[in-house]
């Protein structure tokens, strides 16, 4: 398996886990708004990475990777805002997702540094 595919799969699984997490969190006006943003950002991480791999130029590639990095940061921000309620399992998954968002941010940052 190529590293490119691994990261595509990893970003897909991240978006999938975020969706499962947002379905399970308590319903409140705040959580619904934050979850909406979170779902968009988490899906955009992988979508922009796929676009980067189809880039027509190095400049386009770097721009798409930077967008993936930005969306990873945004995902982390909204993950921190969402209230998991009193469910310890949800709070644990929230922590794991925040960690994954940070790791993805770091990976995309490294790709940008190596590409520029």
C-alpha cells in the first residue's frame, strides 16, 4: 500500500468517525451548530487531500495541502467546542478525535514544508 493511499484512507476514516461521534452527542443548539461545522471541516480534510493528489502543478498541490491542514485545524477547534455530555465513552472518543485532528495537521504541515 502506498503512503498516499494510507493518508487518503486515514482522512476518510477520520471523517467517518467524526460523523459517528456527532450522531451520538447530546442535542443542543450549540452542539448542532458546532457539529455541522465539524462535519464539513472533517470531510474537507480528505476531499482536499484527494484534490492535491490530482493537482496540475506543484503550486496547486501545496495550496490543496494547506487547505487540508487548515480544515484539520478547524476540525480540532470544533471538536474542542462540542459538549459530549456526561458520557465517558463519548468524551474519550472526543479526545481521540482531537488527537487525530492534531496529527493530521502535523502531517500536512510536514508535507507543506517538504514541498516548498
